């Protein structure tokens, strides 16, 4: 949302959009009496659902974009990539190779105006039973995603979307609080999350979907 010539992003709005999209998918799964719900999808399988949900407010959603700090690498397939980049009003992300040239005429969003969003999904139960690496997956790779946003000198708006599928809301609430406390203790600049959640039709052990957006750099 733009105010006074400045681009501002609100984690509550992003969380609301993801919640609405995943709730709609839950309804579709229940209506067709699917054997497995969307919580049985792996992380990459969930990405299209999340992308579709984030397009509903009119944002541009651009998957797998190179971090600005790696734009100076000669090959476009080199460098770290961000899961999703959001832009206001559906604008494309400005190509740094043509910025301020004769080819830079079309409206576009600069990297420091966009919202750089890493996505992590962790499920307490899988189709073959409890996920044995639930705690490990929640702790180590997620913190690595925060560091990528934190360390980029150009990004002004960024965060982590954490989607947890758990047995119930109590487990999700506990684990999100413990994760956030651990990040703060380690000195990561992670703000208090915007949290949403809803019940799932328990097919494989997961009865709750928790959605949390953690702003990085206190955004």
C-alpha cells in the first residue's frame, strides 16, 4: 500500500491474504472429499497455492528472483534466490541491467520497494506418519532464510512466511513462540509475527494450519 509517495508493506495484510487462499483450498478439498488435503503437499507443491493467494489483493508475485546483492554476477542463473517477491499494483520487478537506460521506460518496482518473502512449510505429520525431522526442519533452514534477507544491503522490506501443519493449535502456538524466541536470542532482527490459523479436516494427523509472517529488520 502506498502512502505519501512511499511504499509500505504490512505483515497483517500478507498473512490475511495467505489465510484466505489456503482456507479456500481447504474448502475445495473438503467438498470433493479428497483422500489427502493440501497439508500432504510438499513445500514446492504448496508454492503455487501461496502465490495464487497473494495475487488476490492485486500484488505482483514474482517467484525465484535473484537477491539484489547477487545482481552483479554475470550469469542470471548464478546467485541466491528469493522464493517470492511482491510488488504493488501488479508491477513487474525492475530489471537492474536496464535501469536508467533508454529501455527502462515501462512502469516497474525497484528492489527496495518490493517485499522479499522467503517461504517455509513444515508438517508435523506426513502421509506415512509423524515427520521425524519436524523440529530440525523448523529450526535450521528457516534461520538460514532470514539471514539471506538480513544480509542483502538493498532490501528494505522483507520477511519470512512460515506455514505449520500441526496436530492442534496449541502445538502451533508453542512452536511458533519457541522459534521466535530462539531467533531473538541469536540476535536475528525478526519482528513479532502476524499469525493466522484455522482448523483442518484431520486426514493424516494434522488438525491445524498456522500461518505466520515474521518481518525481518523489524519491518
